[in-house]
């Protein structure tokens, strides 16, 4: 499916970085393989949140530099295939997103679905797995942080949170980061809001973080706060300050109950 002129599905920053943190951005990009012809959508649809996590890429790039952290990012639009969904999930290759029909995702046969999985989803997830394997073999288990963003409103409902901290089976890092963000005094922070982390509806953190017993968290930032570079820099600075403090709190607290 991918042609020579198409971008590689994965981009990695600071492969040999010193930081314990490993940043991942499941919805960093909005590219579409040339062979898929923009999925039958006008270009304007790829400016919207349905195509990518607006602002997440900029935050992660700046945060990667501030923490000296390896960062793994997906280049293709989640409208092609959502790299934070298990293949076969109803929204892995969504026929419709936030009221918009995706013509190029309708009536796909198994071969078309497998091509997107094999050429986009799998290389991205395998890159994360290889990096974690190497760190574990070196006795340096990473701390996994997934950077996402969310829309200010959905289905007519205004979302009041500036950020959301998502956690599931092991909430240690998530709860520590949540407390620190709340203590900033200028934020409304969601605890598993506007989404809740789950084994069914998420992939990267459950599979690479929780199943391996790593400290991990999924962070959501409201898109209007990070749509422009100034906001991205401000949030990267804030997270570069708070993530190490959250990690230190986890370490001092010991194992979960």
C-alpha cells in the first residue's frame, strides 16, 4: 500500500536518550497513503480533530527535548487506522467520525484492512516494543507516557477540563501526576476524563505499559490550549517540571496496594 513517496509510518526522536521517560504519540500525524486518495475527503477535514490529535505533536517534540526523552510518533492519520485501537475494534478503521462519513473506509475487504494494519499499525507498535525490550534488557525499564489531545466540546457538550489524566490497572503515576496538576492552581483536571483508559478501547498504554508492569500514564490536553506553538511550549515546560516530580512520588510510595 505505501509507496516510495509516502512518509515512513514511524518517527523516532532521541533513540539513545538518557531519560527514564519514553514518550509516545499515537495520533501525531495526519498523512494519508497516496494509494488511498485522501479517503475521499476534502483537505479541510484533515485540519480537524477527527484526523489527528491537534497540538500533541508540538507538545511532545518540545517535551522530548526538555526531558531528553526518546519519543515515538505515528505519522499517519487515525482516519487511515487508529494506532491506539486493537485491529478489529469498531473504531480501528472508522467508517464515520464525529458526524463525518469516511468514504475510503466503507466496505473494505480483509486484504485492505490487513494492508493498513501491516504497513502502519504494526511498524509503529513494533517500534515501541523493540525500544522497551532493549531498555529492559539493559536493566533500564522505561516510564511510558502517551501524549494525546481532546476537543473542547463533543456532541454539543462543553468539556471543562484543561487536561485529563488517564489510568487503569496501575494508577500510581497517573494519580501522582493528577495531584501535581491540580496543585498548579490554574487548571481543571479530569481523573479519567474526558475518557477512561481501558483494555477494550485503548492499546498502547495497556499493552506496552500495564501488561509489562511499567509505570505508565495517558495524558490528554485540551486542543484549544495547544493549537499554537506558544501553548505547546507552555505545556511542555509544565510537564517537564511535573513528570519527574510525579515519578519521584511513585518511587517514594513504593509498590501499589
